C-alpha cells in the first residue's frame, strides 16, 4: 500500500475535517493553531511533508503550508477567529 502512512497521521486518526488543511487554515486563526499543534505531534509529519513536496501539493503537509510543493511562510495579521465548537 503506497500511502499506508496516511492512515497513521493524527489528522486521519482524529478524523479532522480536510478543509482545515486548505482554505480554512488560512482563514481562521483557531484552525491554523489547531493544525499546527496537531502536525507538530504527528509521527508521520516528515513523510507527509516529503509527499506534499514530491507531488507538488497545495495546503498543509507535514505542518508546512505548501504551494505547488514549495514551502511558503504563513503569518496572520487580521485573521478571523472562530470557536472550535462551531466546527463540530
């Protein structure tokens, strides 16, 4: 199984909404912080990051924001805040 590592990611184990790793990551500070913390604790984050780079992916891969597989520094200045309970 080529991508067996994906099922070992905390995002998979905890059934996190995949939108949190794409547009919502850039839109909401609470999501940004949650995803960063989740990825920082994930056992497969390095494999995930390599996969994202190799496949020229967009979004968060291995705790880094990628655009076409290239790491891009993301900072918040005027981000919206949403309560995590609103996402359930």
